[in-house]
């Protein structure tokens, strides 16, 4: 498998990772939306596995998950759609984001095998503890060449951040605050900027991306100033709901 994620962070320009819930707004929408994002110059596509119990998601993504599930989306369909995206782009990194119970239900090894088969590059699994990953699943991830990201929050100690940095094989996801996704729409606070600077000064070996609450070009630019990129989820989901996704991307790039 190509090192698509690594290649993105070798580039000098700013980076944008866009999250879209699979199966939303229609069951087969993902490939077409992904094609639009690629044409608009988005650097990473993060595919959300719809969950009936999304632990950290705000209202917009919760609503999108509910619609996707009612549409009948399944993991098999998500993998098929990821493979379809891969047919028209060999270079865009594809990340799947979801919860560990979803992997357990599918079977961790079969899930990773399907990721490799479909051309999925990495996973973000917020409720998979680093220690459990290291002890039980690190070798499986390596076997199927699937990378993993870990989350950093304002409460994460520097000692633990260093351990997460060592375990990470993709990028570290800097959660901008302790709210649910989509909670902030007015810009980063002075407290948040101080937090970003603190992590930036640690000079971690893994790339970092800032997510949660990013909804404007100014916030994208600030995220890229203090990290290696910005992650946009809820704001893009809202744009999709209004059928304004291309206009939204034009405004933030």
C-alpha cells in the first residue's frame, strides 16, 4: 500500500481533512461527495461510520448518523464505496472514523483486512485506548498496513502526549476543546491558542491536525499555523444538508 498519509504531510502547503458520514444524505452519496472534495483540493477524506450511540458527536453528526442508518448503510457498503473512491483517486488518503464496538462487531482482523482491500489508509477510533491497541492490535494494524491516529485533549498530560506520539502511525488529532463536535463557531479562544502553542512547542514526531468546531477559513488558517492541518466535520455536514458543499469548500480553501 502506498504511504498516502505520509505523502500529504511531506507537502509544504496547508492541509484540510473533511469528515463526511457514510450513507448521508443518501445511502450512495459518499463516492460523489468524495469526488467533489478531491476536485476542490481537499487533502484527506475522513469517512464516518454511522453509530447509534456517537459518544463525542454534536447534533449535526448525530442527525447525519441517524439518517445514514435509516438509509440502510452497512460496513460492507462503506468498504465498497471506499473502493469506488479509490478507483478515481489513487492518491487521496482515506481515513475511517468510528468506535471500537463497531470493529469488534465486524471482527478486528476482518475489518482491517477489508480496509486494506478497499484502499483505506487509517483509522480514528476515539474509544480504543492506546494501551489496548499496543498490547492487542498493533501487530494486526501493521500486518494490514492500516495506520492509526490518537486524540489529544486539553486535559492530556505532556507525558501521555509523548506516549501517544510514539504509538501513533498517522497524525495526532488535537481536539480543540472538551465540547462536542461542532460546538464552537466563533473562532478559537486565547485559551485554545495557548493549548495549541503548548503542543506545538513539544516538537512531536507525528504530524498533528486540529479538529472540533472549525467552520471558517480564518479557523482553518489558524489551525494550520499551530499544527499540520485542520479537520472539518459538523460544518461540512451542515453544508451537505443544504446542498452547498462545493460553495462551502470554496469559502474555506
